[in-house]
C-alpha cells in the first residue's frame, strides 16, 4: 500500500488527466508514481496538502467527511479579520446549502515558511489582509472560501496544511514524499 503527501501548487488540478482546452497543470505534471489516486481534492486555485494512495479503503477513510478527519487550512483574507467574524466561523455559518458545522477558527500571523505564490495574490495598498487558521470536519465545495466571504472577509489565498495526522511540513510546491499509512 502506498500513501503520498503532495504540496499541490496553485493552478494545478487535483486529477491526473487534463481537461480539454485547459492550460492548468495536472497531478501527472508533478507525480510519477503509478497507481495512486487523490484522496479528496483541492480546487485549482487552492494550494497545499493533497494525499494520494493506491488503497481504495484508505482513500475513502481519508476523503469521506463521515470519518471526520480534521482538515486544517490557512487562509489569507481581505481585511483585518475580527473577533465577531471568528466567533461566527466557530459557531457555524448558514450558507446556501445549509449551516456549516462549528469550525476551529483563529487569527494567526503570516507563516514564516510560506512560499511566494505564482502569480502573486493581488495587492491593494488601501486594503490590508490578515491570516486565519480554519479547521473543518466536513467537506463542502469551496467551503472555506464561502465561509470567510459570508462573514465579510473574502479569501485571497488558501493553503491546506493538514489532514488528520498528516501534515504538509517541509514540502515545497510541487514536491511529494511517501508516507507511512
């Protein structure tokens, strides 16, 4: 059984096959390890930890929200996120597809290990940004982005740093390593 941790770069699809007429990179551009498939996904414009395995049962356990593995994200948001917004994220917010489960949410400093994004996040001199760490135990489509926008702080950059016990630790964009399941 194989399990890989991959730091998915910005503008890379969480799949091995390219989409017609899409300039986006795929996992095949970065990973030459036969027989593995992603356990879950990250949007094209999100970065960070993606786990891949050749074991279907493990893939289901890692990706299925019923197993409630915590997924930890760092989000750079537009504006100085405040205590009211953080409290709302912790309690759960009502989105079009229902109320989210309570989440871990805390303001954090920009990580000193963070790599530059290519292309860079848009910069606006008059609008500050801040960072928030969000921990989810469910997995809705674009959930972190929708939650932060709902509380008035749109996400500019999103990086997943952990899934359960597995962490991004030390992997640069496009790098992968084999793990012990």
